[in-house]
C-alpha cells in the first residue's frame, strides 16, 4: 500500500512532487491543486503499465482524488510499477479546507 501525505505536508513540499489529479473531468471543475496534472485513474494506471509516463520515473509523485480512495489506488498501482508515489490523505477536500 502506498504511503499517505497530509495536505499540510504537501503544501510545505509541493515543489518536491509531481501532483496528479486522478478525478474525472467533471470533478475537476470544482477546483484543483495548482500545478497538478489531470490524469483520470484508469488513464494513470494504463500510462504506467504501458510505460507512457517514464519521464516521471525517479520523481516523487503525489496522487489525489475526491475522497482519497482512487488516489490511493493510483498511488498503489504506480508503486507496483516502480514509481515513487504517495497519495493525499483525504483527497482534494483536505487540500481545499487547509
């Protein structure tokens, strides 16, 4: 299972991470973490398995979604593929409230 990072920890170290928003397009309309890249969950998993995001290998990745569930799945799958990934605990709402 991938490690989790709190919104406070991510805010203080945001420049250390490639931040990936794994929510669906309609969810992103309600707001997103500045500088994050939108890559829905299924696409993120496929991209990792098909070696289409190799430019992210060796970088720290933080995934997030609307509640933390899909972000955790994405981070887990990225870790399985050899990436250095964590997930934002509580998803986007934890970021928006902090």
